[in-house]
C-alpha cells in the first residue's frame, strides 16, 4: 500500500513539475528550439501581379484589340481562317516585367476559338463566338 502511495505521489510531483513551466511569462520563457534555428530565407520568385487585361488577341506578333463585343463583322467580310486561340493569358503573373504574351493568345477568348482575316482590312481579324454565332472585330491600334 505504501509503495502504491509513493508511486501516485511521484506521478503527481512529475505532473506538477511539467505544469510549472506554464507559469513563466513571455519575457522569462525560453523560446522553443525550432524558433532559434536560423535558416536562410528562400529567394523570392518575383511578386505576383494581378492584371486586368484589355480585350485582345495576339496573332503573328501583332496585338489586335477588341471593343468587348461592341463591333461585329458581317459574314460577307469574313475571310480565310488564320488560326485558333491556343493560349489563355493568365490574370496573375509573377515577374510581370519579364512576361511575354505568346502568339495565338487572348485573356478572354477561350482556347480553341477560331479567328479569321477580314476582307479589305489587313489590320483586323474576326474572332468567332460560337455561343452567339457572331464574328467580333479586333484591330491593330494605329
């Protein structure tokens, strides 16, 4: 019986000793080991920039600007197929100063959207929108 009482008393003393460190203040407490390890910070990969793009399509090194669907191209003025949107331009970009928009790219047209030449206007393309069955005008800004 005395042995059992000594064991319980030993356990209680151990528990009290463990809780004693909780009474330390922030000024007197020693910091945890993980906070005292000094590591070199990883170099930043560049700031993340949120970009609000204009309505455009880049094709053959040229940027053709749209007017958010305000101007359409009549079917009789739609020429030969030039290509398809192959790349979506992201709205969040790291190292924006170094970012180059690839050809056949647009921030708002879906990948796979076809675009066509416009007859009698070499500075314009017609971008087809399937859901509205409409060709929208995109032009090089002069």
